[in-house]
C-alpha cells in the first residue's frame, strides 16, 4: 500500500528541518546558547537535553560538535578565559599586569553563573595553558626571580578567584544557616561587624577590589626594590 502523499510530504519536511538544524549548528552557536542557558538556569541545572531544546535540535546533534558534555564545558571555560585581556610586557609592565587583573574580574562578572566552574577548572586546555603562560610572562617582567614569580602568580590567583567567587556567588547569594542569628543578636554581640557592615555592600566592591590590587602590586614592587638594594649593598662590600 502506497504511503499517502501528505505523510510523504511531512516526512520530507521533517527531514529538511533536521538537515537545516545540522547545517545551522556550529560550535560558536552552541557555546553562545549554552552561556545563555547557564545564565538563566544556573550551572547545576545545565544539560545537553535542555540545550538541545533551546537550539531546536536533539542533544545528539550537539555531540557532532562536542564529543561529551565535559568537552562542551571545557569550551565554555576557554571562551571565558579567552576574553581576558593580557597585554604583552612593555615599558610599564605593572600597568599591563594591573589591566589583566581587572579584565579577569570583568570576565567573572560577565558570566557569574559560569564563574564557579572557571574558578576551579585546571585550565589544562590549549587556551588555558596559553593564558597561564601569558600571565606568567607579565609577572616575570616585573618579578624575574622564578620562585618569587611563581608565588606572586599563586597569590594573585588566590585574590582574583576569591574576589570573583565573592562577587558572583558569595555572601549575599550563599547558603544561609538553618537558624540565622537575628539583627538584635548581632547588635548586642558584634559591634565591629555593625560598624563595618555598610562597606561590605555592593556599592563598595570596586573600592575594596582596588585596594587589594594595589596592595598586591605595591608589595611586588617593594620586594623587587629591596632585593636590588640588597644586591647593591653586597656588591659594595665585595
């Protein structure tokens, strides 16, 4: 028995739609849609099934571009990291390093729902290790000593990751105690907390971040100057 023309047409139309989706899909489009979905639903709720629904395709179509969900998450981290501006070392290496640190913070705030993943990712992808190498190159242009440069890199990482998590997923957005203390309790027992609490608010985040960055960079510069002075003193004694 022949298939009715209407069913033949419907199957052909469905086949054409699937083919159009395959043609329209690209790594860039998938990454953009994934970032939008994570921004709306959060990282914990992210799935390739929901992503397929957002893209109008089956989840299996995504796997033509990314072999697994982990490959896709790696691509999202790479996309975020690649947006961080890391200038080449120049005459004012400290200024270039400062710009990179602020650019990293901007990345965290641009994708707050994704940042907790970026913060703990080992960055052992091509884009990730190139990013680490570029930051180290900047740091070593200010601090040429290998050991101290390594420690400066780690200290800056501690600060940036901590600041990023605090501003995107920290205090105000974090989990609460089952029985939080009352304002009355805080007023009675925590005078210092009452005094400083206004400066914890979002309106003061920029000033706090500025202070931390300047302390880090000034500390690096002072350490370098002290080492040069010590070397000069040693040379004079010889």
